[in-house]
């Protein structure tokens, strides 16, 4: 990004933009910025939303750094100019749109700009799924297509996606050529647009949708089983009508649909972040599926190009990973097409599971690997003439079944999954049974990922670049006790892959991989891992192999994230656990268990629910003198995705850091459910002058902390000066303002149950939202005896008419068994209504790994 232009230049540009803005809402917003907010004005006019292979996408608002009608017109003009350079305009451009705010207006503007350049435009007749637009470009032989959608982005966003001839996403060099034209295009004047009734603009008829339905239904075996009970949600998007028509045409019974998510709604009232991979987004669907006795639960993202699948297993519902769904579909489709002959091809990406090539080899099909992104999958198919594409998939829930659509298609994939489940049901089997078969045959494969967010930096300080450079020049010799046996740097490409910012580390003699790449659109690094463990019936069988594979990827990702997040230290703060010895190849130690690890209980479902609760109630903590920005990046990465193999676990309640690092944590966790907690008020002793403690609390809140963990002045309390201790807490409570206020008692110093009870009452009376056992810096931490006293005191407070006060168990809570014991105690003493993150917390640095390992065995 270029250096910030002078303020006067920004204002001149903003006025030109304002003069071209036809939207009264964004025009008024921009006028307010001109009048009263020069800082935000500068942000909006320093650079623009980047245009790439997926077009543009971002938050709606005024200025070139937001999605708005002025920007849509500029981008469309650049697209028209690039199309005119080729001179191949037969078929014109197809324009589609979803049901988000302003999508219809953006589509209308795009059509008028294209017509103003003399290009014919066919506008789809209503808000429709993205795969319909991609199909229409191919089916009608159009020169290009424009789809106005933000897919699964948060509610305030919108986007603009471009398809090229043949219905595939843009690829190099066309994307960069359009981007360069955008940079040289000024805001359009009204005369640059054709009128809305220009004869070059026509509305498509229903025949396009009919052709799409015929094509995707044609992907199925015509005489196959159709008996399957489905539950479905379109997540307030545009997928339902098209999908339900496809289901009916294919001969399936209609699914049960989540009623309050069935209709398109740009407000996304039940899920402001409508990404089916996010925790809690599919809760309504899973409840519906369980109540309806469904065989499978299906969810589309709002533009229906992605598909999430959940299946019943062991009395509960489990969301399949993208790799699991992709491999199940591959097995089904390859088995189904085995009698057709021909050269069959399956494709996935470098960060997706290596189970797919094993499945392909088993069926005599070819497998191709690509870089991340669906454009690469479709390019790989185009480079294999004479091959029939059976399936292409990426781990982020994108699937292309067959060749009907030149991009991922959630509707076609959902039909194929329904067919798979119906076939299995006819055999008395389930998708879980088929997945078990695949793992027994090819090894238990576990995949997972974490993202590391990086803070905004100056052009001279680029920690992400340093992290990638460090991996290339000094890769870690081992991760989590396993030797790195090979390093593949794709900066110069490979035999099969073009150059890319990707580094692959192989471990355990290539039976495990860690892949690191920077995001192309956000300041984050993505770290993926896969582990394969052979199934040995003499050593615990499939269950044990899966536990080991999941445990292995969690340890590898924990270690890899620490290394990548802290390029200055390159992982010296614990890449290898002190008790572990690096191992190589097949000699690596494998932990086999036939019984669940420590922390299990007879009631498996209750145990799993409690373990998930512990994760959601955790304050993930680092309070060390050597805490660095890199350690905070790693902490936040773990907080957002505690279980790398299961995105439905977590996130944690908060991260807890020192005040000096609260601004970084707040930036990295912005717009996420994870809170920022900060110790403040002379932690851990409480022995500073009151004005110093008050100032520290105020500074932590100003830095972005929304929760304050302060300490009781034990010196005053134990000296009998209870009024002084209480007055200090009231002053700190006032300084914290609206921040969640937690008071640490340091129970190991209070001595007796009576003192613990009295300190609890004092903290509650002083306004504590939560009382906490320990700092983690004392001689000992939490104990069942102390927590029992604190919980009983809180119960008595409520029984006397007091409001609810939460409890935080911290210090020495290291195992899943420890945590579940405290959950049981709180449930018994305070009731189930205390089993929420608002009223129960665990302060922990090492607990989370134990809980995630226990969940793998649950």
C-alpha cells in the first residue's frame, strides 16, 4: 500500500467520489466523514478493496475501501474494457445477484454500465444461487458473468464475483489486468451508464433455471434408491427454492427445512455470520434433524455454492469436515461410475486430505493436486483433456460433482450426498459406516487447521513475510517431538504445482504434514495439518488410531502455530515439549488406548457435552514476563479454533493477557466472539497505591479489554481491614466501567474456609461479576474444597435475594478430569443455569490441550 496521501488530496478525491454516488445512504455517510471524521475518511480513501480471482468482497459503506455503487460501477467499467480488448463479445455478459442488502441495485448498475459499453447483458430473473450463474455463463456461451454476492461473509458485507468464458472463475493474467484497469478508472458519470430499459439489457427466462436443474439432476444414477430423510437449511440465503425443486425432480422426498431460516433475509437474524463452519451456526438444523429422525442434515451457505453435512452417530449429530464429505462423495461417485470406463479424474488441493489419492488408486482413477482455490481445481481439469471430472473439492466445503458447473456447486453436491445416504440406507448402513471402511482400508486420516491473525503494521515491519522467510531459511528441525523429515517450498513451484507462497513440512516419514500459507485477502497465516495412522486391531483398532491421529495433528498445530506466529523467536518458547524426544519415520511413538483418556465418564454424551462446555468457558491465559506479540498471536489462534479437527468446538470465552498486550489481543480478536480479559490492579499481589491500580484498570479498558481480572488486597483483608479492601474493589469496579469484573481471592493465602467465604461475600458486595480462586502465581491454585466454599457462598447470596455472580476456577486445573469435577460441583451447588460462560470460567494455559484430547476420545 502506498504512503497515505495528504489530507487535502484525500478530501478532493472524496468530493469527486461523492459527486458520483447515486446512493443517498452512502452519499450521506461520506458527507459526514468529510464534515467530522478526517481519520476515518483517510482510511476509506487510502487504497481500495482489492480485486482478485474472486472479484471483490467487503463491508458495505462509502468510499473505495468499501462495497458501494460507485465502486461497482468502476469495477464493471474495467471489466467491460477488458472484454472489449478481446473483441469476443458473443453471448454478452450474464448478471446474477443474491438477496443481500443492495445486491439488486449493484446488479442493475453492472448491467447499465456494460450496456453503456455496448455489451449485451442478460440479467437473471430473481435472486438465485451462484452455481446457477456459473452454469448460465457456460450454458449460454457468454463472454463473462457477474455474480453479486458476499457468499458466507458477515451480514454487513457484499461482493462482486466475475466468471469468464466457460463458467470458470477468473484466472491469471486476466484478474491482474482488470485490477490495473480499475486503478486507472475514475468514478463514472451518469451519462456513462445506459438507461435501465436499454434494449441491450434483457431478463432471462425460466429456461435457464430449468436447464440447470436438468443438468444437476442428471448427475445422479437414474434408477438408484431415493429413500432418505433429510433436514435442510439455506441459512437465510437463496438456495432453498432451487434446491427443493432439484430434490423433487430427482425423486427424493422433500426435506424438513429450518423454518426461521428458510426465506432469504439480508438481516440474517439467526446467524449474523452465516458461515456453516462457524460454531453454533447449524444448531437449529441439528435440533431439527434430531427431532425429525433424519438420516442426514444439509446446509448451504447463503449463495449455495458450499455445502455442510452432518450425520447422526452414537446418539448425537456430528458435522463432517470438508475432507470427510469430499472423500465420502469420491468413494460413492467412483464406485458408481466404475462400469462406465473412460479416464476418471478426482482433484483436491494441497491443503486437503491425502485420503483422496488412496481412494482414487483403489478405483483405478487418476488424482490431481492443485493450489488452494477452486479456480485451480477447474484449471487442473482443463489441463487433463480426455478425462472425465468425477469430483473436485477443497476442504472449505466446496465441491464440484461432475462437469455441469465450472465452479463449486452446493446444490449438485447436496443431491449427490442425498443419493449416497439413500444407497447406504438401502444397505442398512450409514455415512459413518462408509467412513469407517475407508479408514480401515487406507488408514485413519485426521485433518485440521488454525489461522494466525497478524496485527496491522507499517510497510517496514512485515511479520508475516518474516514468518514465511523463516520457514524457508531455517525450518524447524522438529515439531512436538516429531522430526521434520522433508521441507517442500513451493515458491518456485514443483513438478505439478505453479509457484505459490506455500511451505509443506513432512513428519513421521511423510505420514503427517504441516502446510503453511498466507491468506491472499486478509492479514493472516493459515496452518493446516494432516496425520495418518494405520489401523491395528491388536492395538486398539480404528478408534485408537483415530484418537492418535487427532491427537497428533493437535500437537503438531499447537507447535507449528507457536513457531509461525513468533518469527523473531522461531519457536524457541516450546516448539518441542521438554519431555519429548524427536523421532523419525515409523519409529515414532504411537499412544494406543482402548479406553478413553483421563477425564472420561460412563455417560459418554454427557461427558462430551461437559467437555465442550469447558472449552467455551475457558479463559485462555498467558501471564509470563517473556510474553511477546508472537505468543499472543498464537494464543488468539488457539482461542478461535481450540480443536483444529472440529470447528464446532469452542471458541473459548476469552484470552487473558497483561495490559500492555491487550491492544494487540483486541485487534486480533476484533469481530469475533472471544473477549479480551486483562489482569489489572497490581496483579498478582494487589500491593500498589489505589490510584495506581485504578489507573491500570482504566488503561486496560481503554486498550480494548472487555473483562478485568483484578485482585483482592489480601494484605488489608488478612489484617482485618475489610472495609479498606472492599472500598478498593468498589473503586476498581467503577474504573472498569462496563467491563466484566472478576475478583481474584488467592484462596491459598486466605487459609481457612471461613476466610474464603468472607472474602467471597466481600467481593460480591463490592460489585464483582465473578469471583476467581487464584492468580496462578501463588503457592497453589484452585482446590475442590475452596471452590465448594465459594460456590456455596454464592448460592446463599442468591437464596437471600442477591443477583447471580459467576465463579472462575483458576490455577492448577490441568486435566479434563479436573475440569469436569468442577463442572459437576458447580452443577450440584449452583444449578445448571451456572453452566454458561457468563457464570463459569476456567483460567488455564495447559487445560485446553487435555480437554481437546479427551474430546477426540469422547
